C-alpha cells in the first residue's frame, strides 16, 4: 500500500480565544497492490469520493482519507481496514474491504460512522 498526498486540501476553521484559526490538511489517495508469487492479483487506487455514498457531503468536505491497513490475512481472504476522518477529531467513517483470494474480487462489506 502506498499513501500519496494530493494537491487538494481540507480546511478546518475554528475560533481560538477570539482569533479565527484556519488549519489545512492535505488529502490523500491510497494505492493498493496485492501480489502472489510475482503475479498481480489486484492493483487499484482508492480516493475519498469513492465512499461518498456512506457519508453526507458536509462530512466529506471536511474529511481526509486518513489511512488504509491490512487488518487480517488468512488462507482464502485478506481483510483491509480504512478510515476517512475529520482531522483532529474522532469524527470518522471506518470501513472494511475483503479481498477474496479464490475469485480475486474486492468486496466492500461494512462501514461505521462515529461522530465526536
């Protein structure tokens, strides 16, 4: 997996003791390549907008694609876990993918959204 920072930013505006603060966070995309015995089984890129059906537009406008991990690997499948989040908060969209090694298909199975 390779996380690449994009040229797009998410801004977080807030008041700090009467002063307006603006923080900018770089969004990212995740490139996932799965190989077995030198053969490429999956080569794809994930972007935040691909998951917009699971969260409202207001959240997606203030959130970044935080990261993506291998969660569990067994004989027949690989479980992957990703998080899109509002920076500096616990407001997240977490999701699981399962890559089936037998049919070489990536399945998006479940997601959770937690508000701060």
